[in-house]
C-alpha cells in the first residue's frame, strides 16, 4: 500500500506533496529538517491529506498529477473534500 500525502506547515504557510509507503515515518523525516525542500517549515509540518493507492507507480503518477495543477486552491479543495 502506498500513499500520496499533502503536508502543511503553519510556519511557512506552505503545502508539500509527496508519496510514500509509510506516512508517519515520512512526516518525522520532514519535521527533522533533513529534507532541503521542507527544512524551512520544520518542525511544524502536519499531514492534511492522505490518498491510498495500490502501488508505488500509481502513487507517483497521482503525486505528479497533483503537482502539475500548481494550484493552492486545488490542494485546499482536495483537503476539504476528504473531510
């Protein structure tokens, strides 16, 4: 099982989109400031959205689909619709 996740940091008011097979471990990694692209938002990243997918390939495809939208409104819609 793989997941597409959307993180949010109130420190930077930014979202981050990624994929993983272990969302909790990935969140800890982002909050440890080990990832250059999310370092500024650490340690305040929180998971706002999780989408379950059957395999890594599907998760990566979905991650890119969300990223290509380049839309904060779309990301907020995804988060709110998952409610």
